[in-house]
C-alpha cells in the first residue's frame, strides 16, 4: 500500500534538487484498491514485474534524453523490506546508478491482499 510511504516520499522529494522525480510502485496485489491476480505472484514473478517496470522506465529516460539532446538522466532505485531484495536483483540485470535498501516491515505487509494469503506446500491459507 503506497499510502503508507507518501509522507516519507513527500519529505524526500522536498529535499531533492530541482529536476528530480520520484516514481513509487507497489507489488502486484499489494494495494487493496486495485484488483490483484487470482493467484498471488511468487517472488520470481514479482521480480519479473519489477524488471519490466525498470526496463520501461530506463527506455523512456533514454528516449527523452536522445530527443532533447541531453545527458541520460540518472536512475536510482529504492526498496523497502522485500523491495530491498528486489532492488538488488533488478540491479544485477539493468544498468542503474544507485540503489538504496530500507529497513524491513512486518506489520504493514499483513494489511495487503498478498499478506492475507499464504501458500505452504501447495495449500492455500487465508489470514485476515
């Protein structure tokens, strides 16, 4: 749920120099306001969605720079909890300038649709 991060991201944005932008993404199924997949994604599938997102962002930044005859903007990733692991894995495959790994959270994961579902040895357990 991205709302949890809004105050932090607003503060971060206020401290960045002019011309910097922030894009925040949730994990697929992580926002109860959006429909998630019928079957929760596994970690590999989540990684694939992040790689696709960052590749698309990198391509858009490269295209913008080429069109404007400007230097390619720097791309920095930040991940929180499982997102920190995802950042390290994305950085293995995509050229980014830096990555920041933030502290873990447990309480808020339980409030996401993915947090309500748990698969153990092929058996689905629901938590709420």
